């Protein structure tokens, strides 16, 4: 009970006596009994009255069981109106924490819905008791999806597939929709191949109505909903609901639980599409018996009123499925969202506004009216606490916010609203009400928009975007700079490559959203459902050998160290063969299994490492500067020192090389075959990386010094030096001296683990 100041105390009362338990100023607890005249002499009478009351109380609950009475009419509790009247009575001045106590007693359950679009012959249709009855949305599925897209969860059903057709137009449409929307699908999914096809297209969950239990065992359970159609007797219907199995749904559920099914959808066929309400007694009796092994239950078939939603939400695990009620305008989208939400004592909920790129734009408050108008008009309306009315965001400035989606939080007392608008949100004219760098720093989509805004300018960024082929060339250049640069410079070089990749995408008309949709599809792929992803171990040893200079050195290494004699053909004949001449040497480094075939593959050094990384080759024979010039995708099997060669930076004879005079505004150009070693050498000699530019060259980089003065330096392997003298070149600096270069046999880095 409450006293006049709204403080709580405890009391017991009957017609003869009232006992009050209170605390005095010293917080000492005491009881006070107040008797009516003559009441203290009526002890036996009072005890009898309590005994009589207890019998009445027990009799009431014997005859009125909650799940059979109040639960059936959950929205008509006899005491709710009285409590509401007391809570809103200003004269009582009930404290806020006690009002919240009532709300906590009522409980807040998460309120979700799944909205549906049935498709037949590529058109959105309505279904009544398993029969297609009419087309809606002018037969335009895109128009229908625009209406549903405001919801975060959408089920699109292929009715042609459900009726037995294969490779339907509906399925192709659904796979396209899954790239953009959070889509579940069902209808015609009968084999593991059907499931894999749809899941790999980006579908979140597949709804299967039939199939062997062994099939359900193979499917990831977080991607599966098993649909069970029942008649008024709870008998399971299959084959497009044309066949009555005469199996009770509870029997079927226990079978599904045994194979790990945790999410189901129950369709009450007799009420489906009739908009006459759900069969409450059937629902109540069924839900009370479904084991809690089933974690989530979708209920479809007849949901047509807000009271139906409230009734279904009163059960744990239940998510109502809405279709005809939306398409026939029995319920508006605004009404559905308002019913999902718990508003505060002022009738408001907070709503976070974010743009389509995920950047937070602001916070507003909304009431039922503003939510109705927002859902109806697809522009943001908010409730102004200052003006005490609903207003459209941007009503005066013209910066309206177009609605994409509304999402209710886990407690159903707040909204996240996504808007597709580049218009500013804040009254100050800023993009966001919060102090963040939303114009640039945020994510790739925001960055791409910023770069794209300069496409028509005469800037470097504009020219590259208008000529995406140039962007591709820059991407290749930046890639090698990433490969070659020191760890401390990785962020800088990776940023350059990403910026040029975005310029290329903008120039090709490919948005970051397109890329994210494809990556999201891959994220949801169910790999290995039909064919286990088992990589076959090679039955062939394929050795890459050099086809350019120093073939005599690599061939001698193969014979003397590995026991393989290499035979090359003369002229333009590319055939190369190998003969094992020393089985002991060969067996030290290769499989001794006689079933293995040996193949030699002639290649340029620059191609070897990529072929090895892609496992097109099992081994390569080359010099270590070749493999060290690429990312670490190789493992050393055997090496020896070649004392006759070195790696050097060369220049034109007599030319003065003074790195101290190199500048950022007039960068020196260096032609490089061995870009990693050359870059590391320059870094170790403290030559600033912004004063030179290295061009990756595929072979004979010294030729760039002979035929043009555009380049100042080039790197090359030097043996006798005769080639340098003939071309009037000389060594400026040695990168790797004689005695430190090795020739070796290398294999794929993870070969030992496979």
C-alpha cells in the first residue's frame, strides 16, 4: 500500500482488524493493530473467515486455469484497466520507480515479425488455403519488395517450386533479391543441391517443407527453417499441402528434434489468407506441448489484427508471420511497428538515425503518429518535444531523409532507422549532429563517395576515375610497392592501393554496395554441402626451371645436388626432359615413390613464384634473389652458394650518383627486376623513399640505362661484367655481394603440412 506521499508500506486487512507495518524516524520497525469495536473478541470468527476465503481462492484456481482462461483472452485482464487508471491518476502522485515496477511485472518481450511475399510465375500473389487467389502490387515484384523493404526480415516463397516445378523464374528472381535484402526463401527446396544453390546466393535461411530427415542432418541448423503445414486436427500436410500424412505435428516435431532441427514454422492451412484471425485454441494447445528443444517458432495462417499479434507475442519463442494482412491493408506497416514497440510514459521512443553507409546522423524521438507517417510516406517524421507536435525532418530546410529500413532493438523500446540521403541532418547544416568526420573518415563507402565527387574535376583523381585503365596500371604499381616496402611504410602504401582501387571501381560504375553485396553473399555460402572440399594431393612432381640466362648453373645444380639430368632441345623446341641419374640424391629431397611422375617446366624467373604459390608447380630451381623478390610463399628445400655472381645497382659509366641531392619534387627513376632487395638496400642506406621511384621491370632492366636517360639506376645480376662494359655501364653499389647469393630448390610453403 501507499501513503499520501507515495511511500510504500505493508498492511494486512480484514473486516475486523487492520495491521500496519511501518518504520519510525529511527528506522525502527513496528506493527500496529487496529481493531473494530468488539473485534478482539471474535478470534475464532476471523480464523473461520480466512479458512472460507482460502477455500474460495483454491476453488477459483481449480476452475480457472491461466492457460485456459486469461491466456486465451490475454488482452482483457479484468484488473488492467483499474491499474492503468491508478497509474495515470495525477492526484495519487505515484512515483516513477513504482510505475516502472508495474511495467517490469508485465515484462518486456522482444517483438519481431516475419513478412512474406508469395511469388507465382514471377509475380507477387496472395494465397488462400494453399490456392493462389489473386495478384497484387500490379504484378510487379520490385514494387512489392519496395513496400516490404522497410522490414529487416523478409520471406519470399517460390510457389511454382512448391507446386512441383523446377528451375523456376521465381528462383532466379529470389537469388537476385538476396544480394540486396535480408531474405529467407522456401518453395521447391527438396534436395541438398537446391539448398546449396540458394544458400550460396546469399539467402539467410531456407524454409523446407519436406524432405528426408537425413537431408536435414546435413544442413547448417542456423540456416534452416522447417515448415510444417497442419490442418485443424494438427495433421501434417506435405507435397504442396495436397497430401495428408495423418501424422500428428507433435510426433513429427520429435523426429525433427532428433536430427537437430531447432527452428520451425507452423502454417495453419484452414485459416491461411482468410484474414479471419488465427485459430487461438489450436495455437494455445499446440504451443504448450512443443518441447523447448525448438528454440524459435514462426506462426503463419490468419494473422489479421493487432490483437492477433499481441496474442502470439504473449508466448515465448513465437514470431508471427504476416502476409495477406499487409497486402490487403488490414494492418498498416506503421501499426505493426507501433505494436512492436514499448513507448515510455510520455508515449515516445528514441530513434537513432544512420545513413546507408552506417554513419550515425542523429537522434530523434518518435510517437505513434510520427511512426505511422514515416512508414506511410517513407520520409522521416519526428516528434518535436519543443513544439509538442509531429514534424517532417527537413520540413523547412528541404533536407528530407528518405527511409530505407526500421529496426527494433532487443528490448523493443528503441529504433534504428536507416536513411538513404546525402543531405545534411543537423540544423547546423552538418551531415551529422555528432562531432565525427563523416565526410571522409568512416568506411569505404563514404570514402568512395568523397572520391567520386571529384570525378568531373581536372585533378589527378578526376582523370584517373574517367580513365579506369590508368587506375589498373597504378594498382599494379602500388601492389609491388607494398611487396617491397618496409613494415613501417605498409599503411602508406596500402592506402595508395586502396585509393586507386576505389578510383577504378568508380570509373567502372561499380559501387562499394555492389562489392559488399557480393562479399555478403560469399559470407553466407554453405560450403561443402554436396561435395566435400578435399584437395587432392599431387601425384606428379613438377619442377620449374629457368628458361633465361644462367641455365647452365641451374642445370648443373640439378645434376650435382639433386641427381636429375636436364635435357633441353635446340632451337625453338620448348620440350625439356629430366632423368634421375642418382636415386640417393634424389630421394633426399623428393618422394621416392615410384608412382610419382617427374615433369620439368621451363619458365622465366618472374613467373616461377606465382606458379609455385598457386601450386601449379611443386618445386622450382632458381637463385635466391628471385624468390626473395616475392612474398614469402616458398620454403627452402636445399641451397648452395654460387660464388661467381652478385646483385648490383648499375649506372652509366662516369655518371655522378649523389642521393643527397635527390628531392621529392624531382624524383629519380630506378628500373628494377629485384624490387624487394633494391628497396631494402636504399632504406638501409637512409635514402628517403619519397626522393626516388622504382619501376618494376620484367627482365633486362639495365637496358633502360642504355636506350634512355630517363632512368638513373638499374639493378641486375653481374657475373663477369662483360655485358656492362659492352654497354658502357658500371656498378654503382653492390646490393648482395659475391659469396652470398645462393642457388636452390624451393617448394610451396605449406607442402610439408599437406
